[in-house]
């Protein structure tokens, strides 16, 4: 029985180790910005590329644009990532090939604080979301959860609205996989910087992915159908009155 008791205690400690891990800066005070990175998958390890702005102060994580260590989150684990005061940077799922979450903890003023963030699928997409840990709304009162829990399901919800010819055209791009017609369905979706206008418009306008697919007005003027995609992308600059956010990978 003693050996079983030792094993049980070791298992308990292992489970506790998976439940929470601290990364980022070593100094942390109550009220400092923090990002909880949660992995809800029972089997997959999630790895995030971490970036810090070149002008981040020494007190913030990743000052400068050097290569920063990836944030690794084991199945069922939550990582408390202490980014430090005045952090600006990004966390990108799938080792940099998934949904990218950009965040700015510098606020506007002490009396009118805002944390700014957005979700970006311009370079890739993954089943990942970000929002206030408390679940509070954006400052403008709108829903605050950015990103998609299931990108394939979101794309499939719009797939049936297209005629078979348009479906086939999108499949021919290689960024979407599946079948056409009334009973057709998608089996996989992909995104990267080289995707053409038709793919961008499907994800941004037709499927209404909860992220920007088109870089928007910051990349210059667009003509034709891309005007609507760029205008939609510009809406993804969100603000909340909290310094505590959660990234959830599914």
C-alpha cells in the first residue's frame, strides 16, 4: 500500500504542475498585465510564437525584436504569462502559423485605461480565442471574444450559401478542402499571406471569421470587392478596461 500511496502523491503533484505554469517576467505585482494561456485539448500540446515590440521598456517582456522563446502549453495546462507593465506584442498559435493575437497594455491615460487587442488570421488560422478573463464586454459594449473556437465549423456554416461553381473555384485555390453541391462540406481550411482575393473575401465577408483576414487600410487602398474586406478588417481593433486576458486553445 505504501508504494501506491507514493504513486498517488506523485500523480497529484504532476496534475498540479500541469494546471498552472508561470512564464514571462519574474517581477509581478497585483494589477500588472497578465495573459493566461489555456490549453483545453486533452492530447495536443499548443505552442505559441511570442513577439515583443522593439520599444518595450525594460520592465516589459521581450523588449526588442530578438527571437523570444516559444510559449509551450501542455494538454490540459494553463500558463500564466507575466508580460510586465507597458507590454506591446503578439502571441501566435501553431508555432507562428496560426491565429495571431496582438495586444497593447499601454492604455490611454491613468484615468481612462484601455487594453487594446485584435485577432489576425492574415498569416494563418488556428482554433484559438482571446478575451478578458472576466468575460467582460468591450468598452463599446460589444462581445469581447476574438478569434474562433472552430475555424472549420465557422467556414462550413457559410459554405452552403455559395453555388457549386464558386465552391469549386475556392477548392481549386488549395486553401479550402472538401466537396461541392447541396450536400457538400469543407474538411479543412488554410490561410497564409499569399492567399488570393477570393479566399480573403470568403473568410472575411462570407464566413465572417472573428478576426481580420485582410490587413485593412494600413496596407493602402483596395479596389472592387476588397473595399468591403478592408473596411471589415479595420473593425478589429478592440479595447477593454482590464489588464487580464485569456488565450484559449481548443
